[in-house]
């Protein structure tokens, strides 16, 4: 009998020791002082530049065209000498012509959602999958999640990286995972209750929808075990976060990733003051999208990302198109890893209305300052004659929707004038009943632009 206990004891002992070691390593890298982090990042940047120069005809040619060799990378600022990559490169070399490992080293494929055109394919080696889980897992521990948590993953499982990304990260930190994927919302809410789910990973639009359905079912999420929303994959505003936090009694943690980079990789810490980018995983720069000059901390521009340890599909100075700012000072949580502030939009989702730049996130922010406004809106853009016309359909909250035309007209006038002031261009506003606009399980698609280019 005893002989049966000994191997089991050994296995448990080994697992406990491994858990302790991994925990210590995790803690060490998260809290590493700035100087050490910079040294580590420079070492990884040099190694990646050298690896690509030697292995990849694509990168070697690009580097030669810029007259740069791996030896020219001596400081972190020298990253600016490296060539950019764009989404067009990924599409031109579809599906796997930029991969730098043989097929037999690839253990998984994913694809982007294709928000801005043809999806791109990403391949992963075993180490790539491991680093991805490590990066997001670290982020989850930075918001205090761990073995005591039950994390329900309501991001789509499949080619989209959201589902499996959160799944692996949650398992890595020892949490219990509920692999719900999207859809079947009532059942999702049932699971939250039955399994005592403490954290819910989804797009912010889906989180709001889950809240609406819960209300209809007569369930108050505030009274549930749910405490944390791991929300991202699409632009959302602080106002929307305020709404989610106050209506559903959860903290809304902003999470960031993109399939080209691996998938969801980084989140805010418990301080909720920007998304930490682990310095040994990625190097972030912000550039002026017109001049390509590097911008300093606190200046808004296009984010450029270099993945420092990716093997199968390396990404160097990738112009991802997201607009944000960088914060380099040590966070109040004590971590010296840089943060990006909320992403205000993508260079390519900017609408030009009568010559004025308009981001859908500006519209969302402005609408959310009105207490009568409900959870969804839609922007329709068309060209009438030579003029751009923008119509914003706005859902109202049930308590604000009334039959009193005079009251509705006054509210519409108020929202129209607020929008004009915040966007610097006029938009028509139509107030629509609660629940009448489309809901989204994954990323929201709130803009319909029917203008011919
Ligand atoms: P696609 O580019 O086809 O949408 P992905 O599914 O990989 O491909 O999505 C990545 C993009 O999603 C990012 O480049 C960014 O624009 C957006 N995104 C991801 N997380 C956030 C977030 N927290 N806030 C705003 N946008 C985000
Ligand atoms: Zn922090």
C-alpha cells in the first residue's frame, strides 16, 4: 500500500517545488529594476536582430536596404535604425513566407480577425506558445488572479487568438478555466453562478451584453462572485469602463494583444493606469505616423512593436496601426515595465468627415457622457452629392425612452450639439429604442461607411 503513496507524494512534491520556483521567477521579472530590465531588453534585441539577419532573406534585405547590420544595435535607441514592418508585408507574404523555422517546428496556427482586410496567418513553435502563456499569465497575476480563481473565457475559441490565449494563461497561473467561448449567453450566466466564476474574459461589448441579459434574467451580477472583467480586443473608452464597473460591480481590466504578436499578451495591473508591456517580451515605440519620428513619453502617436523572443513568425518594428501614448515612469504598483495608455483608435479606423478626422472612440466617449444613453450606438457614413453625411444612431436606456416627442427632441438636440462640439463636425443623431441595435459576441462593428473611395 505504502509503495502506491510514495510516487504520488513525489509527483506532488515535485509539482509544489516547480510551482514555488515559477512563482519566484515570475515575481523577480515583474519587479526587476529598470536598469536590469534595460540590459535584458538590449541583449534580447541584439540577439533577435542577429538571428533574423542570419536566418531570414526578407529581414536581411530590409536591413541591407537601410544600411544596418546587427552590430549597429548597441543601445535601445538603436532600434530606430531597424526597418519597419507593416500589415501589407504580412499580406504580401501570406500565408507563411515570413516564417523563420521549418514546418516541423510549428505546433499551432492562428489567424487575425481581419478587421482591416484579409486576415493574416500566425505560426507558433512550442517556445512561442510557452512565451505567450507566460506573458499573459504574468499579467493575470499582476491583477491578483491565481489559484483561487475561476476564469471564464468568453472569447472565441478557434482561429481567433482570444479564446486559447486566455485559456493557456489561466491554466498557467493555476486558475480553474471555464472554456465557454462566445454565445449561449444565458448558459454563460448560469455558469458564472454555478461555478463561482471570479473573472470573465470577453470583449467589452460582449461584457455589456452579458450584463443586459443577466438583468433580463433577474440576476444581479453585483451580488455574484464575479469581481474582474478581462476586457479588450477592441477600442473602448474610460466612460464605458465606468459604466461596466458601476452597473455590474466588477473591475474592468484593459487587456491588449494582436494575433501578429501572438494573441492577448498584456493587461493593466491592479492600479488600472495603463497596460504594462513586459520588457523581455516586447519593445514598444511610439512614432509620428507621418514623419516616422520616434515620439517621447506622453506624446500620442502610432504604436510600433518589436517582439523580442518570437521564433516562428518574428515581428520587428511592426506598425500595428493603434494610436496610444507611452508612460515610462515606474508605476505605482512598483513595476518598471512601460505602460501604454488606452488605445484611442487605429490609424486605419479614422473616418475623415468633411476633412475632419473622427475616431469612433471619440463618438463613444461623448455619447457615454449622457446618462440617458444606453449600451449601443452605430455610425453610418454616406456621401450625399459631394458632401459627407454622418448619422449616429443612439440607443437609449429603458428609463429614458419615452413616447413624449418633445422630450425626445430636446434630448436629441442636446446630444447633437455635444457631438458637434467634441468632434468639430456636425452629425445627425437618431434616438432608437433600447435593445434595437445589433449586439456583438466578438469585436463590435459599429461603423458603416458606404462612401466610394
Ligand atoms: P485584427 O487586426 O484583424 O482585428 P486581431 O484580432 O489580432 O486582428 O486584433 C488586434 C487589434 O485589436 C489590435 O491591433 C487593436 O487594434 C485591437 N485591440 C486589441 N486590444 C485592444 C484594447 N484593449 N483596446 C483597443 N484596441 C484593442
Ligand atoms: Zn502597474
